[in-house]
C-alpha cells in the first residue's frame, strides 16, 4: 500500500512538472516573441522623431543622399563614404547608424547637435542594435496596410466578456495586470445611453420606466428605442459639423450670412435614416456626379463648400479660388482619410510617404470645380455662391421634407459642380497660387495608401469616392470607427484621430481597431450597428470608479479599465439644461437661431457691413432650440459654446480640446439660459401639492438621472428652506429672481415663495459636476 502511494505521488509530480514546464516554456516563447523589436512599434517612431528631418521622404531636405524610411536607401552604400552602409542587417557593429548615434564626438554624433533634437537614450540605442541584429526588417506603416480580423484573444475571465470588443480589451488588461471595473448601476447606464445616443436626458417618466423594467433584455430594448428618436441624428450631426467646418457665415472681415443649413438638415436625416457610411461619403464627395443624380445627392456635396469665402473688395480672385481648393483637400485628408496631406502642399511630406506631386494630384480633383474665387463684395452678397443648388418649396415638400424651411422662398445652397472644360492642374511652387511650375498633374488618389487604378476609377470626384470606400482602402473604415470610439470614450484607439501617419500615435489596441473596421464594412457600413456593438460591451458598461492603482498606473485610461468621466460637449450641456427643465423646443432642422448672448460680441468683430453686423436676438420658441442650431458666425462664434470648448469651425476639427476654466463655473451659475431653466423647472414643480422633499427629488432625478442619497437630500432640503426664509424677508429680491428669462410663468397657481427657493436649489443641482458629466 505504501509503495502504491509513492508511485501515485511520483506520477502526480511528473504530471505537474510536465504541466508547469509546458506553461513555463509557453511563457518563455511568448516573452521571446514579445521581446522581438518591431519596426512599426519601436523603430519607426524613433526614426521619425530623430532622423527623417534630414533622411526621410522629403527629397529637398535630404542630406548626403541617405534615406532611412525605405530599406533600399538604408541598406545601400553611402554616397560620401564608399564601402560603408548606414544599416547592415544582422551586423550592428558594421552599421554606420549605430556608430553615429553612439558617438560622443559632436562632428560625428547623430542627430546633429545643431538640429536641437535630443540625443538618443541608452535604451533607444539598444533598440536599434537589437533591431539590426534581428535583421533590420522594415514593415509598411501599419495604417497603410488593409485591416484584417485577428482571432479573438483568449482571456481568463470569460464571464466578464459580452462581445468581441471585450476579448481585446480584457486581454490587454490582464497583460498589464489590471482588473476591469464592475458594471455600472442601472441609473448610470440609462443616463450614459441617453447621452451617447440622443445627447438629451431621459424624461422623468422615461427614467422611471427603464429603472423599473423587469425584462432581462431591458438594456438592448432601451438602445433600440433611443436609436429611433430623431434626436439621435442631431447628436451625431455635431461630430460631422465639426469635421465639415459647418458655419452660418462666410468668415473673413465682412463675415456675412450664408444658407448652408439645408445641408446640416440632410446630415441629421442621413444619420436618422442610418444611411450606410460608404453611401454617406459617396454623396458628399461626388453626389453631383452620380448617374441620374437627384437634388438630394447634389445637396450632400455642400460638405466641401462649407469653407470660408471672402466678400471683401480688392482681392485677387485666383488666390482665393486656390485657397478654397486647398481647404477642400485638407478637409478630405483629415476627415475622411485621417492624414496630414496638407503638409505636402509646399514640399514633399517630411514624415509620411506623400510627395509634393501626390498632393497636387489629390488637389486636382477639386480644381475641376466651377467655383469662383470672388463673386462680389458684401454689398452684393447672396446666401450661396456658385455653383448653387436651388430648391423650390414644392421640391422640398415632395423630395426632401426633412429640410425644415420656415417660408416658401427658394432655398439656395453652395454645392459642388465641375466645369465641362477641364482645367489643367500644375504643381505650385511653395504652394503659391501665382507660382505654377511646368509640371502638370492629373487627378489621382494617394498611391502610397492604395493604388488608383484608372481602369476602375475615373479621374473625377466620383472615382475618388469609389477609391475611398473600397474595402481595401486601409484608412476609411479605421478612421470613422475611431471617431465613434472617441465620441464614446473621449479618446480614440488612435489618440491622434486625424493623423494616422508616422507622426501620429500608435493605436493602443491595434487588433481591436482592425477588427471593428472590418466588422463595420462586413455589416454594410452600418453606423447604428457599430455604435450598438460598442454600447453593448462590458467595456462600455463598466462603472467610472477609479482605484489608486488605475489612477497611478493608467491615469489617462489608455487600457479602458473603467468608464471615463467626460464632460458633455458644449452643445449637449445646453441641451441637457433645456430638456431637463422642460424648456427645450424639439423642432428638428431649419435655419440657425439667435439665443441669449452678451452684448457687443458681434459688433466688436464686424466691419459694420452685412446682415450679421449686429446681433438681433430671437424670441419665443426659437431661443429654446438645441445647441446644434445656435447660429455660428465664424469671426465671433457663440461665446456660451466656446467657453466649453466647442469647435471654432474655422477648419476641419477632428478632436475638441478639453479645458477647465473659472468661466465655465461662472457660466453655469449666471448664464441666462441656466437661470431661466432653474426658474421654469421650479415653477412647474411647485404647482403640485407634493411635499418639498419630493419636489427636490424630482428636480434631482430629472437633472442627474438618479435618486439623491439621504445626505444629498437633507443638504438640499435644508438649503431650500433657508432660501425660503431669506425670500420672506426680501420680497423684492424674490420678484427679481423670478424674472429670469422670457419663458412665460405657468397658468396654474403656484407658490412663488417656494418656487424662488426651489429655483436657487435647482441651480445648486445644475452646478454639481455630475450634471454636465457622463460617468
């Protein structure tokens, strides 16, 4: 019996040893695999920062004929040092690059001291050594390789995983030693979903409905309901208006009014109808060139005509015509492809594989336009510039009812339209309109991204659109998927969301980005499907609680181990206040409106000419419309929106800045819209006969989408009672307080004293950080 136990024990030890040996060997193999130096991840960023200025793509700035961004250049014999090579694969000791970056001699050291670039660290030099020893394998830039779906990584905590996204996120978290947060509360998920899909808070009735829903599938039902709301299209349009630099004026000194708003109405309609992204792009790039193009197709091309336009006399027309086409080229590059193509306007791109010629071949697509550089000064101003689209009231009602016209006048919109006479395009020396070279180019896509086969693609914007949406184009789907991820999480998988080039940041989860891009295309470029996929992941549904470890080791939440705490966009802050208070005018589309604004803002920036020389505030329901419809004058953007970091719309903007300033707090305390919202909510709540604490609860839930804690309720109730006592002693101040805003007082009898105290209390609630934060 004793021998039997010994034999069993030995067998178990052998099995255990074998098991742990396999695991150890597996870890050893994985560690070796991970330790291999990657050109894209480790070497290219260093070359880009330290070397490409003198030895990169820009032939005009290249020194001693050495080009390090291509293996053919890096492995070739040095022109001024025969028999020597910058890089000898497998032999760092024979590589001139290693000798130069290790040197202490200023005359030999690279980068040169006079370049003011910092010397490579010991660790960076070792990376180069190891890379060369391993064979100095070059790789095509990751963003210029078509995405493929990688197998889902294995994870330990399969119970946490809800969909494919979670595999990629959790695998990285486990690799970094993090645990994901637990799921957020139901109230938090309700608020978060409403904010991300509609940009509006749920009504008090909706909060109750979804908070008490007993169906296990309640969350998916909530998302389906929200996607059917027309406010979804309005929320999404904010992002696209930033990218398309939409504004209601022409810009420059005179800055007169223009009527591009029907295009904005089309964008809202397109998102609400869930038009596939490939068609959404095609219509905006080349809707006018489609076979049997409708006026709706043509209207979409206003995307490119949202640039600034001068109405000042004495200008050179060709200079401005060229500048408009430069703007279109830059916007297409940033908003659609996520590349800084504008850097190649004057010379070869210093970092990315875009030559000066490449730039003008892309520019040539827009140089065919019938657009003029000048149509007259502000005294002869029209709401749209040629080529124009005219839409009659009858056409609008029959074919484009989503355009919310307020009268029967014919609408005018600046759109795209090519000249029948092909205008030649020449490379411009240093990008100057009056310095054409003798090098003529033809419209062509960026070959370094994907070949532009002229047997497949025509040399016009329709060909460009088809090239753009080809599933083999490595950038289009990636860029849009990243924009949506950025909208939801506050940070893209690629942080530099409009720069996928060599100077852009590497993706934190490259396999996830590629998986989402391919999945998006495989599902017919369905935008609602993409957003639903993200919103139903455990990654999205996490709580926003932050542990000390998370804060210290991942302060920017790069690995998404928690839900981010994000302040709402400027427009959404306004919308949240208007909607939660009952003030919001839910009308969709139409001309932009003029809500409350400090005096003198327009006048101080105006030439004194044109319709927008001075600010004439609207009244009635118009001033309670969503922030998306606030009039945007380029020389004087809405101050209440700019304080909260709205885009200036001066040019394509892919990512808004996020600042914290005292002006933001002062705005939430003193802005006329906020004060009016507090007054209206207070008066409406005070009409009923509920106890005061229940009225405070109703206001709290309407704004924060959760019930107050006992501590919060008691504090607010105590404050409200003190305010009531104060107003008893100061009736004149009560009367003045209840004058806030233009909205009429309720017809039902209400307690003015209680309403005044509630108004002050509601102002406190609106000034809790949570009121304007998605968490």
